[in-house]
């Protein structure tokens, strides 16, 4: 008896096989973070006040500028899918700071929408850290071609 097995040579799963809705969600997340960075620049005094009440070890101006710069550049990078996981890594400490330092000052209740928004955004960042940027990204279109 001659038994032969077919070997399934399936292509390895990459983020290019993610559904299109994930790309749309990534783009919206990046645009949201970009917009949040612009709003930090526009409402600089509010951010200074919040940081000054909780921060002793870092300059208030530097913290606000760093937060804005990370959100603006990282948001744009996430939107177009350029070095997406690196951009997400830069966003995570900022969101953790928002969740642990800034938002608890407003109280831990259901009415604190900024806290819940930070939790949702952090969850989405962790999600895209795992699943990758998707098929409609610079990472997929350009950087995969270089390998």
C-alpha cells in the first residue's frame, strides 16, 4: 500500500490578510490621536494645569510638548501605516500616563469620559500591536517589498 499525503503549503499569515474594517479602524485611530495632539497644542493652558497638579519630576512645558508631538507624529504614522508598531510603542506610555496620572484626578466614575476614552484607545493600540497594520499601509506596500 502506498499512502501519500498532501502537504498543505499555506502562506504564512501576515497583517496583509486582515479584513478591510481593521484598516479603517486603524486609520480612524491614527486620525483621532493626531487630532488629540493638535487639541493639546490649542488647549495648552488646560494641559499645563493638569500636569502641574500631578507632576513634580518633569517640566510641565516639556510634558505637554512631548505629549503633543507623540500624538501628532504617531497619529500620522498610524494613519498611513508607517512603522505602525513603533508608533504604537510611542503612544502607549502617553496613554498610560493619561490613565494613571491625569484622568484619575477627575474621578473614577462613569461620567469621566476621558478616562474611558483612554482605556478604549489603549485597548485599540494593543490590538493593533498584535494584529499589525493591515493591507492598506505603507508597512505592507513598501517595507514588505524590501524583504
